[in-house]
């Protein structure tokens, strides 16, 4: 497993090795022992799988606040997405900074989005499928979102009129959102 830090050092790109032959390829996408070897000791408790039919479908920016905050390990298993993480920790020197990584079935990369970060993605292809692990169960009473097009964050999604859910369309701006996460000085 190749682990590459991003400009937000807590957000990591994980690229599992692929072993190919005449049949195709094989890849071990998750192994708890190998993850622990590279310093990732997260207990995953839920797997999610979404399919977005239209290119330009945007899901985000989402978070789940404490006490049910979630780490996420995201991968695209069909098509391609632009996956985005935003530092959402009050007091962080990188607050509202973001990174975007293309994840695709072809490149096999995964993005580790820790607690305290907003998460979202836009589909770059039709019929894109995304699978992700979560470190806590979905808790609707802890569910939250921030506007995908918030000017204070300024994400370049590559689309101006994405396909959105009603929830994402109605999400508050960053300035109006609660601050459920606090930066803990280097963590």
C-alpha cells in the first residue's frame, strides 16, 4: 500500500498494489494489519456504496459531528470522481483549506478523510460508483453539511450547475454552520 500525504497532512491518498496477469488484476483494498503498519489504526464499522447516474452529480459537503464523528476511506469502483476534503476544525491554521483528488476505478486510489473534515465529491463520468468505509454508524441526529459552492472555501469542482440533493442545495454557508470540531494542535 502506497501512502501519500496531501497538502492537508491528515488527509492521505492510499494506493493499493495491483497484481495483473492475462485474466486482469487483483488488489487488496483493505487489510487492518497493513494499515496499522503505516500508522492507520481505525476500526471501520460501516461500508457504504453509492451510484450516481449523471456526470456532474455532486454529493457534499458532509460531516457527522461528535459523538458520532466519522473517519472515511473512500474509493471509486466504477467511473471516476473528484473527491474533496475540507479542514473543518475550529482553530486549525488550515481551516477552510481543501484538497481534491481524482479517484477512479482505473487508478485504484483511495482517500482517507479523517474526523473534523468536510467531505464531498463530484462525478466525472456517468454511472459512477463510490464505496467507502466509516468509523462510526450513520447517525441522522449528528448529520451536517456545508454549501458545496461556499465562496469562503472556493472549491473548483469543475462544474457550475451540478446535480444536487435537496439537502445539499439547502446546506448553510461555512460562516453560518456550527463548529463541532476543534483543532488539537498538530493532531
